[in-house]
């Protein structure tokens, strides 16, 4: 049974070498991505002077003292209470949140904040499971697409009564087109923390190299696709996509791509599918051509293999992308390429863009609702959003000071403001309880269309057939 | 005297037996208590949950057999079973051949044997997420080690995880990565084969292959059977690495049953349906295992002493 020892040794060494070689085979694009400050986690901070190199405590203290914090008629608790706040944040934002809580406690000595920070991917599962146990934090972060499910199941407290007790509360400073995610039966159940439109971002270096003019408000969807085709070059690791990502039947596809041609994914009350109708089908066909004929957007293989890990635009491998204004901080910090932002392109039926974001809400069974409101009122005020320096504040008055502090160009801020005022919308964005099931059910069908295993018309009809029964879940009491 | 001695001896044996029994129950009690509280209870609860509609945010409501009816009429459920068997058959077949071969190699008496065994076991102690990230790099169509090696011999590698045809083979390939435990079991089995059998075969003039096929394989057949049974059960339940690597895609080509249950439970929060699917998985495990035991009579050789 014995083998030649030299052969045995060679085999074993070869097997042992695999992990080492594999580690060396990583691409530089991923290494660059790793440098981006997007990791989640909770850094260890000095509880008496929370801060780090990015957010020094002294700077935070100075900023805190320079700001005027909003008032409310809701009285502070007479005795000490602990308020549990569940949020999701990356390591950078977590430091700022710790500082906010530190100064908040100084202003309200009877309110102790217990902050629970979770990675976004794990957040919903964690708190849905906690809800099953009948206990939730007093203040709860919610993504726009989760809120209606929580509201329908009586998890969130209406905030109108508390807003009425806060004369300074400036509802007009919040984007009207974004409140619908958190409203039901005329009541408001959540206050947006970040809320931003999607814009057309472009890589100036790629445009300059090709001698192409930058996108502007005159651009149509067809023009964008034609330029995307023109700017596509290279292959493999050197590939430059004209546009990224490929259009998918995601929650915001209606204002993102279909409304421009008079199409919709679902009807307004999300009870019927419209994606197989001619208007929507035309748009989906245009994007399929861009994918399969022009090869100007990442293919399904590239979407699954590359895009989930590295967004080609963010590493200089795509000429254009339509993305949310929340990527502005990341773009402003990177030095790999120069970039610009333009209004999303218009179609025959006009210009639209989704306005999406997230909010904080109050647990309906919270024993300290007053303290929760005091926290919400300050955290989500313009002052609070300026203190936290978030890049896509829901408070419109916080945009300018935050953009200046974060190094976001003024012209981009103006583009954002115009989008928010003139063509940004929440209409058509899937938000009712079945939205996740709808998206996940449509995804594999659309993927089969993308790779040519199902033709366009059949694929869209199959999506309609499959998601229609799911939409019954949206007819909530 | 001899009668008294016998009685005393029996009493001593009884005392010893009682003491051993007490110790036995003491030592197994943490596991039994843990199982009853943290595993047995949820298992029983899941039966009840499978007859309810439950979204976690409200109390469960009675659904009767609705979840089971939905399952029977759910094409994605049947697709996921197909994918599960594809993955299970592939992973177990490749795993058995690969790990048995490695165990044979590691059983060779040569210098640094311990080092080689340690190296081969190392992947088993790497965490699942790290393994997934490693294999995402190995399988990357542009920068991955496998396609780079294929390119050296003029072969253009497939997109692996990005392809509906190649994603599952890629996952099967990856599944043998952490087979260190299986190798250890094979090694123990190989070392338990009496040398006299090989010596007798050699005297009879048996070749290397003949000794392997007529001595090693029959003597190892109970171990192979054990690994096939446990490997197939693990394959039917597999979902963690698949979730990280493909999320069931592309186009649901890697949507195995375990992942489908996870999706129903923790993405759609349809706990009743997820519980019903879990019991379907249990039934599949039972049926497949019974079939394997039935077939085992034909090829598993037990040596009774």
C-alpha cells in the first residue's frame, strides 16, 4: 500500500500550498474597497470622552456647544430612566452616535441611553425575533421598506400627539415625498433620519478620456444608454462598464426607470402587477439590450461575482451609475478618480427619481414614551443631523452645513435639492408588507431573462403570475 | 465460606454498578438537560408552529394543513429538493473519494506525517465565513486561482458562481474543503485494519490494487458507510456557505432546501411555512437514511469477533 515518497511529498505540498496561493489571488479592486469606511461594528470608546481620530471628542464638544438644541413641551422624566435605542451604523457613525448620546445625557441627566448597534444585514432578523418575545427597544431604527409591516402590526407608536406638543417641530423641513413610507391612516409613525434621491453619478476621467461631454439635465434615458455603450471598453479585470448596475426588479424600479416611459411595477396601492404591460416591458427590453447586445452593464455572472463585493463605479470601473446621494461621503473621500453628479435622465413622460431612506420610530409599548420623544426630537432635528454630520440628512436645512463639513461640492448639493423639490418621489417605491417577497420572487425569474433562458415577455408575465398572489398580503387591515 | 464470598462479591458488583450508573447519569445530564430545554422543546414547538400562520409580530393563528398544502403546490420547494439532491449526491460522492484518497496518503509511513495530517485538517478549523470568502476568491472568474491555473493550460474557465450551470459544481467542489473530520475517521479506520490481512494477501501474490480493493475497501466499508450517511444528512441540511456565496442564485440554481427554509423564516418571516418545510426536510433525511441502510446490506462488510 505504500507510495513513492517523493510523489507523496509533492502531493501533500501541493495541497498545502492551495490556501497560500488562494490568498495571493485576491484582486486589488477588493483591497481598495476594503479601505472604505463601511464596516459595521462597535468600537471601544472612553465613556467619559467618546471620540477617535475621525471624530475627536474636543471637536464634538465644541460643535455641540455651538448648536442650539430643540425644545419640546414634553417634560423630562422626574426620576432616572434607561432608554434603549436600536440603530444600525458603521464604525464611523457609531462614534458620532456615542458622542450624541453623551451630550444628550448631559442635557437630560435623568435619561440614560442604552444604545444597541447592529449591522444592517442582521438588524431586521434580530428585532423581528425580539418582537416575537414581546419586547422591543424604546426607539427603533427602521428601513423605509420595513416600516409599513411594523405599523400594520402595531409595533410603532403614532407620533402626531408628541409633534403637537413640540411647537418648534418643523415638519416643513422634512421632505414631503418621503413621509409616506411612515404614514398610515393620516398618522405619522416614524421620523426620517436620512432621506435622499438617486442621482446620475459619472466618472469624469472616463468621460474626459473618451472626449465625451458630461451628463446634464438635458440627458434622456436613450442618450445615457448610447453614451454608456460608447464608454464601455476592455475585458476581464480591465473592463470598464458604461453603466452599472443592471436594472433589476427592485423596490424602487418604478421611479428609477419605469415612470419615465409611463410604466410601473405595481399599481399605486401595490395590489396588482403592471410590469408585463407594454410601457414597462419597453423599458425592461431597452435594459436587456444594453446588457446582452451592448455588453455595457455587468452581466449576471459579473453581478453575482463582482458587484456584490465591489461596486465597479466606486473603484473607477464604470462610467456612470444611478445611486443614492448617501454615497456622496464615500465619493468625496476617495482620490482614485474625479466624479460628478447630474439629474437622473428624463424619458418621454418626464423625469423621476426615487427618494428613499430610513427613520426612527417609537415602540408602541414603550414604558418611557416621553423620554423616547425627547430623544427622537433632538436626534432627528436639523441640529441633531448637523451634529451627526450625516451625508443625506432628512432635514433639508442640514444639507448645506453637512455638505460643507464633508467636502461635498456645492453644485452637487444643489442637484440634490432640485431632485428633492422637483422630481424626487416615493410614489411607486414598494413599501407595503409583501415587498420583500415580491422582490425575491421576481429576482430569479428576471435573472433567467437576463441570461436568455426565458424571453422577455414570458419572463415578465411569469413575474406577474407569481407575485400577484403575494400582493394579497398588502391588503392589510 | 465460598457462598458468603460469592454473595459479598455480588453485592460489591451491585454497588459498583450502581455507582457507575450514578456517574453515568451525572455525566450525561448536562447534555440531556440542554437537549430537552434548548433542542427538544423547540423541535416539539416547531410541529405546532407548522400548523399556524406566524409572522413574529403577532400571535400565531391556526392554519390547519395550509402550510403543508402550500408546500405541495410550491414549485420552488420541489426545485429546492432537486438542488438539494444534486448538491448532496455531488458533495458526498466527491467527498468520499477525495477524503478516502487523502486518508490513504496520510496513512503512509513517512517523515513529517504529523505535519501533513495537521495541514490537511487545518481547513476544518477555519470559520465558515472565512472559508466562503477564500473560495469566492478561488472561484473568481477573472482573478481566481482555478481559472488562472486553467488559463495556464489554455482553458478559459467558466464564471463559476455567476453561472446557472457551474454554480452548483463550484459549491460541490468547495464542500470537500473542510473534510478534515472525515479524514480523521478514515485514518482511524485504516489503522484498525489488521496487518495480517495485508501480509496474507502479499503472500498470495496480490497486487497493490488487489490488496486495496479486496482488503482495504471491504474492511473500511462500515467507515465509508458511516461517512456517507452522515455526509448526506449534512448535505441535505447545508445552507450557511451557500447563503454567503450565492444566496441561492443565480436564478435559484443553488437554492437548496436548507436555504429555502432560511429564506422563508428569516427573510420572509413566514415561520409557519418554514416549520412545515423543516419537517419535510426531516422526512427526507429519514427516508434517504433508511434507503442507505437498506442498500448497505449489499456492500457493507462487518467483521464480527
